[in-house]
C-alpha cells in the first residue's frame, strides 16, 4: 500500500487540523518533501506540533521520517516507470 493510500484510509479518524495536513501530503507529496515542518504547518493553517502528531498518527516517528518515506516512494515509482517497455 502506498503512503498516500495509507493516509487516506486513516483520514476519517484524524482531528481536523491533522486532516488538513493529510490532504496536503496526499495532494502534493513532492512539495511536502521540500518543505520544512514550519512551512507545512503554515500552509495547513496549523502548528508544528500538529504536523508531528499527524506523522505519528500515520505511523512515522517524525516529520523527517515521513519526508524520507515520501521521497523513497517517489523514487521507486520513477524507477518502475523507467523500466516499463516503451510503447510505439
């Protein structure tokens, strides 16, 4: 299961402030990888503590771990896409 699908499956059980974070992560995982925790909190109209609670709620030890997992997932998808045969 992808990280985004896992987050979507947990959204209904999260508080509103963490749902906003979840929606951002699902919609823009590439952007989230580039953001600092304070920047993500600001974009989601919440605070850094909520971002950290969100990370723990979806199974990560912290924001850095979430970012790393999103980056790894994106790289795996890219590698998989590159290895597909070309259609002519």
